[in-house]
C-alpha cells in the first residue's frame, strides 16, 4: 500500500503517541502535534459552533490568523487549535459560541 500522508512525505519518525480526549473520547496524539492536527488525525474536522447560527467550524487558515479554530482546552475557551500544542491528558472540548456560557444555544434552538 502506498501511504502518502504528510508524515510519510517528509519521512518523519515521531515518537510514540500519547493520548488526550475530545469531548470525552480518547484520541491519539503524536509528539509535537497541534490540537488541530491531532483532531484531524482522529477524523474530527469541526470543534466549534458559532453563537449566531450554530454553524460548525474547524481549521480555515491553519496559521493563527482567522480564529475559526477556537476550541476549549482544559477548561480554557478560545484556544486556537492550529497553534496550541496538544499535551498528554489534555481535555479538549467542542466550543459553543464564546465558550464562556455553556448553557447558551444557537439561535432558533430550544425555543
Ligand atoms: S485556523 Fe485560522 S486561526 Fe486557527
């Protein structure tokens, strides 16, 4: 099988994976991966919902400029997933709206 992943293309040989959780589900994280890279590797492409319409968001620019990738890490909302390194045991959570009011719901829901 011809694997053409970014790791194979640059002949990277990362150390063994550690684990973190995303919304309570364990995911594998390679040393040095950002939260966004770890989530993508786990097949997760959206980890925030907008406060206005509840639209899903994930990585857009990938370089820390657009703030689309905001996520809650270890209880701290508004972390840019494309910049924050995933550490062993991190508790990564989907961010709803601003991340400061977990009871808020997108417009049109729950009414
Ligand atoms: S994807 Fe744009 S800031 Fe993270």
